C-alpha cells in the first residue's frame, strides 16, 4: 500500500458511480416546506448563481468555467431538465438536474440543497420528487456520481434510496479556488494548498 502525493494547487477525490435499476414503488411524498420548480432553458447567469450557492461548499465548479454558449447548449437542451427547490418566500435553495440524453439511462447530473437545510429531512422529499420525474417511459435506470468532496452523508443517502455502487475512480484537478473560479474561503473543510501556502508552511517548520 502506497500513498500517492498530490501536488500543491491540485485536488484529488474518489468518485463513486451508482445506478438505480428499479422504479421506486409509489408512496406518499414526505412533507416539505419547499416545491420543485422546473426551469425551462434558464439563463446562464441565473443557473450559475444557483449552482454556486448549492455547490460552492462542495467545490462544484465544472459549470462555472463554461462560457455562455457552452452552458446554454447543455441546460437549454430539451433532453436536460433543471429544477429549483424553492421555499415559501420564493428563494431558490436547491437544485436538481436530470439529463435524458443517454437514452435508456437518465443521469442525475446535479442534486443538492444549500448547507443550511442539511439534516432536516428535506433531501428525502427532494429525492422522491426527483425520481418521480426521472422515471419516464423508456428509462431503464438512473445513474449518479458522488465523490469524497461532497457532503459526507451523500453516498449513504443515495444507497438508502436504492442506488447500487457500480464503480470507483480517482479524479484529480486544479483547485478552483486558486484560479478564482470559487472564493478562496469556499469549502473550508478542504484545505487550500497552493504553492505560496506550502512554502510558508515549510518555512514555519
């Protein structure tokens, strides 16, 4: 067993791929103060604002580096559905993105709530609403990926909802906080190790 070093300025995460092969049995939806609202072809600015609010604490950044044309090509595709979880005041506090471009497989591309709502049982409601939309005629399975940078409960959450792990990979990428894609104080639970920080740490020892 060997440790593989990760260069300063880079991040590494273990990605687990999961699939759900059976449509959940109908049951009453859990109560929730939110509603799931479909966004038809959202503007890039509106999409990025919600994406950053929900995903910034977990270092989601892939959609933030796309230009307007690239982002619109995805979220404006008729086979991609973006839904916002909206509270009673009309504030967007969560997002779901379903990608039906895979034919028989629906990909749950993004699923998340703002951190303030974690642990309140709302995720179960949102997953039930999500799967009701994902399972449509012609869909044989729902796929999702989660990684070790996500909320610590994410993997167990998906498994409790019937998803089965199908694979595991390691992904490395440049820390988006260093490039200014996300604020430097985003995701404080993940240490930011850039070249200047590593030199300062060595000088202090």
